[in-house]
């Protein structure tokens, strides 16, 4: 048996500015090293004090991603799962808040044996021990760790200190990658390297020298600029990797390999390459780039606006899941963001006209959400889709909204609602889980929803069953409210099909209308989007898009 290698560490940090694609760069490096037959896992470090991402508004920090074990985390974790095609766990995620919480609890339990507990080294040591635990749990040869934030800011200094300490201990096992940005000056101007040089100085002042620089820019970086960065930052030209803008994030691993990034990393870690297999991934990228025939999907949501900007990050996994399914059936996904409030006729009677535009789409998705804003607009959209046979896919809140709409329009319960919005409604068709009532009363909001993967049983002959092609599924949840069991029988009598439920039949997981009523009208209490992968698209998204194309 071959000797187990030393664990190798790749750290990814960002320079110059945020939003340059550090998460995708980290996930892509992981993918490439995986394609060279190493066992790879990834961890994400978020520098904020929140213990997890669960309490943050999506417009603040993008989508809250949920893992199988219920961890509410950063959307980059979704990128790792999608690129590496793996299921991660709480051990793969940490924040400043969670690290401090562990250290403080340990101190309270005399875990430091009466020593003075200090920011350095105890915080970096806890960070390193978590990285090692994540690697061990995933039996990894290489662990990629992305450090959130940008070098030079105060928030992530302790994480950089952890890298410094580790490099000191294991100089041959650690590779530090700086993802930096090169602005293009003027229309025909040149790529400017100075901000990257300053970012490297910042790293130097933290006691670190990057091993690799990923040069993000709108265009590929030429040899002259590579030489300039290499010379000024005491590096070799081959260590500077060109990372121009791409059509699809899934192109990134292929692009990095054009500059031989895997050879460079493996050499620095004294690892011998073990073959190379990026073929399936390459085929996917070929489909993405060369598919012309569109499928148009409208996503109706509310977390779009921050100041003058429109952010679609809040629904990142939904977006990716739609894309995966579209690529799978060789269609080009054309996704449009529709603001829920633009369909609320109480806000403006003219909004009625917007409903007509819904038939321009192959399908409409109503994703997850919380609270009152936009809900009447979403209900109006749902009704229009149901009555006009437009393919409809409701995710979590979207499923609850479909039940409310059905109860109002088909059963005539005009006031039917979720108690999240109207606690006094005559027909609380969506109601809070009994165990959740206590959490709300005690203001216990952190990590207290129904979270993570739960099994569900599917009904034979249903659309859900024909999509999954199996009876037992496991899907990820993030909600406090549920279909109220006292109304199930009456809803069923009028044609609402409960096609997925918990094995004790207490919790309803999927609703749908039969094929005879509607080509595709389906809602899930869980979030299928969290499990969709580019090479393994989610069966319900595939079924939705397939039907959408036919209609
Ligand atoms: N607000 C709803 C609930 O808490 C739906 C949540 C969601 O869409 N993730 O049950």
C-alpha cells in the first residue's frame, strides 16, 4: 500500500477589491486538482462575526446556502459542492464568530488549563485545527481554503496569521494563491498591474508571499504584464495565471489549465501528477458555449435591489439549477428576473397587464422567501400560471404560495393565508410548526428553522415520481411554516395532489396538479436547487424545463 501523503493546503485570498470571483477560483482549483486524481475538499472562512449566514438578509450577503446537516452558510459553499460534486458539512465552514465562540467556550470549560487565552496564537490555532478536521473528515489529500474579504482589511488578519503560522510549520505543504484584479484603463488602454503589486505588499506585511497570482481582468493578461507582476512581486512568470472574464463560470477550470495551474501547484507541493480527466467537464463547457436554442425562464422574487443595483445573488442556486437542467437538455438558459411587486394589482391596477407577459416564458419559478413584501404579486402570478397552464415551479415559499392561491381560488376561502403574514386568517392553510412557535416567542432565530436534509416518500404515478424515478428522496430544507394538516383532505378533494410527504405523513413535501389539469404545476417545501450539480442536474428542474419547452 502506498504511504499516505502529507496533507496539502491551498489557501485562496483576494486582492484589490471584492467580487473578483475568489469563490469560483477556489472551486475551480479544487476541480482541477480533483481531475488529477487527488481527493480534494474545500473550506470557506467568512470573516464576519455572525456565527453562520442564517440570520443575514440575502441582499446583504447573497443567498444563504444550506448543507445536508443543516448548516446555513455562504453561497460559495454551493460553488464548492457544484464544482467538486460532493456534499459538504459544517466542518467545511467557519466564521470569525464561530471560531471565537469555540475558543471562548473552551476557555469557560478550563480547556486551556488555566493559561491566558490570547488572540494570537489561540484563534489561528483553532482555525488550523478546524481545517485539519475538515480534511480528515473528507479523507482529503488536498484541502482548499478560501479566506473571505480582501487583503489589507482588518477583518481577516487572523486568518492570514493562521496561514503564516502553518507555512512556518509546513513550508512544503502550503500554497498561497492571491486572486487579484487588473483594471483596464481606457477603452484601448492597458491592464494596470500596480494595484496587484500593492496587494502583494499588503500580504508581505502580514508575513506572507503569494505562491501564485490569479490575474482577474476583463481580457487575458499578456506576457509583458505577467513579467512585470512577476518581477515586481518576486515571483516567476509561470506563477501568474491569466483569468479573463468568461461566458460561464464553468469555463474557469479549463481556462486556468491553459496556464498549467495544476502543474504549477503540484510542483510547489512536491506532488506527482496522477493523470488528468477533465473530459466530461470540457464537454459540458462545449455545450454551454455552443448551444443557441433558448429556453426562457422567469424568476419572480423580491431580493433584487440594493441601492441603484440589481443583485441576483440572492437566488444563486436557483439560477444555477435552471442552467444545469437547460444545459442537460441542450438549451441555452435565458433567465429573467421579475419583481413580485410588479404583479400586485392593489399597488397599481395597471399591474394586471404584466401578467399577460408571463406567457412569453417557457416556465415561471417562484423561489424561497420570507415576509410580506411581494407576496400578493406572487399569488397573482401563481394564479395566472395555474389558470393559463404556464409551467410553474414553486420552491419552499413558492410551494406555500401555490397552496394559498389554490385555497383562495378553487376552494373559495378568500382569506386563506400563511400565519407568517396573517396570524388571524380564517383559513391558515400554511401554519407554523408547533416546535417553531417556541423559537419565535423566545426570539431564538439563529439556526432554529427546520434545516437540512430530510427524507420524503413519493406518490406512485405522480409527476414528482416520474421525475425522480424512485420512492424515497432526501432534500434540503430551510423553513418554519408547513401545510396545515387540517386542510389536506379538503384540498385533495378539489384536486391538489400531495405527491411527497414525510414517512409519518405529517409533513407535506411536494404538491402538484395532475397532468390532466396542467402540464407542470408543482411546488416543493424543500429547496431542490441546493442539490443540483452541473453534471448531475436536479430531476425536478429537468422535468420542469422539458415540459416548458413542449408548451
Ligand atoms: N417563509 C417560509 C417559511 O419560513 C418559507 C421559507 C423559504 O422559502 N425558505 O416557512
